[in-house]
């Protein structure tokens, strides 16, 4: 399959990205795993988007994480990685790909800082309120380690990154409006450390608690 990006296309690659794929200075990133336990559940898919309506999915049906092109893109400190719930994704990528994503922007943390009028900070909630887009979560419970991803799985995985650039632009305006941009930046800078704490066994305990 050609790696040339066409808006609206979903490209599924097994094991690594093609060498010539580029994403610009801000990359939307998400992961799919076999579950939500960092002790038990392995990385199966990494989704990426340049914000142009297309998405690249890197599928790991086995445990071979030798993905030099993907690692190069994710470890590039000149690009901002846009996540929703970066704490989990950064930890999974650190554990299985052995790289640390930085700098990052997390739309979930940003939402909690500015949308204090609600406790609904899921990606589906943000897309509905800020973008007027309804996301389907039908494939959320799915076998992502299957030898081949179904079209429904691919579309679900792609949807998790296709709107992050638009959300970033909207929620950045809210951070500026509420004078919380510096606070958000400090939280984002701490995320790689939070991921390391999770992987080291401090996932539940708040070490700052008296």
C-alpha cells in the first residue's frame, strides 16, 4: 500500500510505519491494547494522524515491537504529540516501544482544567460538545491482537485520532480564556513522569498526599 496520504483514507501497516510518512509539527496519537492494565495488557495498535482527515494505524498482532520508523516519529522532541488520556498511552508506549513521548498535549487534562462545569471528559463528550461530532464506541471492547483488523476496528481506531487537532485548537482557546495555559503546560510536562510512576507501581497511590 502506498504511504502517500490522501485525506479521508485509513492506512493500516503491520509492524511499522513506512519510512516516508510525515505528520508535521503536531501528531495526534492513540493506542489500542488488550485491556487497561499496564501490568497485564500489551500494546496492539498505535494510531497517528496529521490532522488532515487521514489516519495511519500501526498494528502489532504479535509481540515484535521493532518499529524504527514509528519510534523515530514518536520520540521526535520537535513535534507535539496530541493525546486524549495521555497518562495511559505514554506509559504503554514507554513500556512496549521503550521510548518516552515528549512534548505532549492531553485533551482530557485540558478539559478537566477548563470544563469545570461537568464531570464528562471522555473523547466522545468533547467531540460532541466542542465539535458537534458523534463518535461510536461500538468497537471499544475488541480483539486488537487479531491477525487482521476488521474495517470496523480500523474506523474505530482512526476516529480516536482524526479529531484531536480540532479539539486541541478549541480547548487551547479555553485554556487561554481561563488563564490556565501555564498550569496545563506544567501538567503536560509531568505526564512522562506520571507514566514512569505508573509503570514502577505507584499507579494508585498519590505520593504527594500527606
